[in-house]
């Protein structure tokens, strides 16, 4: 595809591809974290860190900001670990919850 056909300069296409790559790595790492594959997720975080180090001074403010925010987000997600859905058996449903009269001690006791 030529520059005229796409309407984008080569630099703009490279910028968009770079940002797409960073977002793809974020998505993959987030998925691995959700699946409790933290070692693999850390490997992707390391890859994003490598991109940041190797492109320092060669990216614009937008790309640098994206790298920084993605790294922060992923680091925090790895620390937090996978979100576990609440076990429905842990909390009683309103139908099964004891009424206040069942939980209160009778007067005089």
C-alpha cells in the first residue's frame, strides 16, 4: 500500500504499528494474569520493558507515555494476581439469609 493510498506517512504508520504492538503485549499479559500464568505474564512485562529501554529517545511523547502507563498497569496487575470471582456458596442469597428474628437471641436469655 502506498502512502497516497493509505493517507498516512511512513512515520505515522510506524507509530501506529508500534502502539498496536504495545497494546497487543498488554492484552496478552492481562490474559495470562487472568489465567494465573504469572511467570509467562512477567516475561511479557519484561518484553515491554525491553521495548521501552531500546526505544528511549526514539519515540514521541505519546508512545513514551503509552509504554509507561502499560508497564505500570501490568506491574500492578502481576502484583495483584488474577481476580477470582466470588464463590456463590460463600455468601448467602437473600432467600437463604437468616432473618433478623432468627439471628437475635430471645429476650430474657
